C-alpha cells in the first residue's frame, strides 16, 4: 500500500496497482502469495506507466 487508495474503472487501485480482490484478501495471504500479488501489481504499474518502478 502506498496510501493512495482509489479504484479505477477496472477495479485496480491507482496507488498500489492491486486489484480489489487482492486488497481484500491481503491479510489472508501467505508470504509467497503476497510476493505473487506484488509481482502482478508491478506488471500492471509498468503497463500503465512505463516510468514507474
């Protein structure tokens, strides 16, 4: 989380690039699953803004 919580029309947070489901499930996930979520979020961030990360 980067403290910018707002979901776009695609249900992806404009701050952390996690999906609404990923955000809701975060507390239930293990370390490996969290790393996978963060990897997917990084891909989304680069897709939306190639200068991010």
